[in-house]
C-alpha cells in the first residue's frame, strides 16, 4: 500500500524524563513531536477510512494514550505476525540536517497501531533522502513479504521484554 504525506519530514527526538510525586521516573516525548505524529496520521486517514476495520485515532486524546493502552484491541492495516517491507522516500524543499535513521524512526513511531501493529514487524527497510526538491513530501510503500524463515517469527509489541535466565555460578575450582 502506498501513501503520500505532504509535510516536511521530521527527526525522531530523544525521550524526556520526569519524576512523579512518589519518585517514579516517567519517560515521554515532547508535545511538538507528538503533534507532528498526529498531523501525519491525520493526513493519511482519508486513505485508511475506505478500508473496513481499521482503527485510526479520531481525536488527539485517543492518540495520546500509552502504547500499552493502544495495543489493547488494536486493528491496524497490517495485523500482528506479519513480516513487512517498508520503503520510505523523504523529499525536502531545501537542505536536510537530519540523519536518515532519525527520520525513519519518527515515521515508524508515528504509524505504530495505524499501519502496522508494531514497528518490530518491519523486516526489510529502504530509505531515500532527497534534498532541494522544491517541495516537502514523505512517500511510504508498505507491503507484506513472505518467507519461510520470517513466517516462523512471532512478532510481539516492542514494550514486551524478555527476561534472561541467570548465568550459573562457577565454583572456586573452575575459576582457577
């Protein structure tokens, strides 16, 4: 599926940190960054509205929910356990001072839960950055790829962590 987003590409920001009254640390992204993601989703929502069963957040309040809340009952364009190929073309009106990995990170974060369930589903990635084009535009081409190896992979949301089993302790005799 192809999408054209008529807006200036933006770079992924570093998360911000704050503490609650109880001392618990919380991470968050800046409002400016989240508003750019929201604008991006709103620009492709007319193309997604024709597809039955796709949940596009209707209000900014829906979009602001945490990833754990967002993944509950999610209905993205490409559901879980799919392997995807993403090709992105970033066109800048003037020069660009962003790294391509930060540009792609912003796009992958913006479409979590809308086009794909989680960006861990993207197994192949192609990026092209064009400067001095005379216009700002982001082009996305997302398609499902099939491979025996990839079909065996179980895609889980990025917020799920696997715990490592502890290493066995060596005895004093083995250390010498």
